[in-house]
């Protein structure tokens, strides 16, 4: 949560997943304060979630756009889960403000929890937490 738990970080990631990669475009669409946006992008780059890619418009100075790394792309299910939650509990009578569909078939995309054997896990009560193989590392809280 130290990396993605801040409100504006999720907003930045949402924009990048929606194809907005340039600082000024993100700032215009989100109204994130300039310094906050700069800090969030730097944090995501520092943690390997985004990478900076140079571009240059004719007659302008070189600038950077922000692209997802493999580590960043792996956050997609989290953002879809947050969107699903918001649609369920916060969308008005008119429905969700955004739908995500599967490019191949057009069906709506949503999150689903499954175990490694492929069974649907319908409730947190259907799962049991237990210590994992790294539980005894000294740098982790008990």
C-alpha cells in the first residue's frame, strides 16, 4: 500500500491504463495539482511500475510520456476490482460512468477470485489465510 495506496496514485494509474500517457494530458483530465502529479509519476517510475519514454513534437523540446511496465500491467486486476466495487456501491441509477469490454468479444470485463485449482471463491469466508513460505523473514512483521 506504500506504493499504490495514495488517492492520486490510483487516479494516475487509471489514466495510464486508459491510454493517457503525457503529463499535460493527465493534468488536464484529472485536475491533479502539478507538483502532486509530478511526485506520483516519479514514485511510480522509481518503483518500476511506469517507465519514461522520450518524445518530441516538431519544434518543441523533448518531453517524456509514461508507459506501464510488466509490473505496472500486473496492477490491472486491482484497478478493475476497485472499479467493480465503485460501480456496485457508488454508481447512480443511470449506471456506471465507464464500462470496460473485452476487445475480442465485447463482453464486460470484471474481476473474479479463483483458487489455483480454478474454483470460484465467492466470499472471503471461503478462503483461509495461513503463513506463506516467506513468513519467517526477519524484515516482515509477525
